[in-house]
């Protein structure tokens, strides 16, 4: 497969709501355990959302599995709502119904370009990189055409067009380094970069499922 754009895990904040509520900007997952955020944080449902799983795994890799579950218990105490719709999570913060969401960055930048008072925070204790990828299916009837399409998407012109939406392109030199979505600019804010670990994710999946099933049952 071929990666054509990348995303990072972290926090979406509504700057107007943060100011009105007098809340400090969280800079780490551990910051989200501060009781000052009680009821002010939302997250997609980790039983349904890959975005939520990305953030859960970021905590697992940053802190180790045992500490991660304790940390999520503390974060959970401040979460006002787990949304079954990831897109709705972004919309709730954009509209100012909640000031903080645990998400990934690209949809935040899209709402920012639409004029909403939102920003994305890359956690200093670790951000998980994810990619938008594509590949050719084995046995594809039009393999040559599919390969040409992939080459087209990875071309400088299409990488630049994708950035208008706004996807962070993987090709270097496509954007000005000062662009707020360029990899150069984002890399300057990354303290700890976490890479997806498929084997670790598979090994912790049963415990993760059990953990969040218990958390969600407590809210019923």
C-alpha cells in the first residue's frame, strides 16, 4: 500500500469556550486527568471509532499498558460524553457545546478553515501518527490503471490539491514549510512520535474492549 497523507492524535479545543470557562490548555494526556476539566472533555466511542483507538493506543505506548488503563480511568472521570459518531465529536466542539475533544488533527484544520474557533494540540507525552493509504487489490482486473491512479495521487500536483482539504502531504517540498499543515511545521511541535504497532494493538485489544465496555456500562 502507499501512504498519501498523514494525521496525528491529540486534542481539539474550542478557544472561545476555553477562555469563557477559564480552562488551561491541556498539553498532554496526563493533563486531561486534572479535575478542572470535569465534564468538559468528549471522545468518540473507543468500541466503535478508529480515531478513539488511535488515542487509546497512543497512551498505551507512551505510558505502558498498566499505567495506561489507570490513566484512562482518570481521564474517563472528566469525560462528559462518548459519541457514537466520530464526526459529531468534532461538530460538538466546533459549535461550542464542549471545549475539548480527544481526536485526530485533519478534521480540526478543516473546521478551522471554515471559521470555527478551534485549534489542535499535539500532546507532549506522545502523538500517534496515522496515514491515509491506498493499494491495488490482488487480482485487480485493471491493475495498470489502478497503479497509474496511485501515481497520480502521489504526484506533486495532487498532493498540493489534497492539502487544500486540508491533508498533510507525504511528499517533501509540496507546501511551504510555514504552512500550518505542512509536515515541517507539525514536526516542530512533536515531542514524542509514536508509530502504530499492529502486534501490540492486537495483544491489548481484548483488555481494551473489556475496559471500555465496563466504563460505558457505568454511564448507563
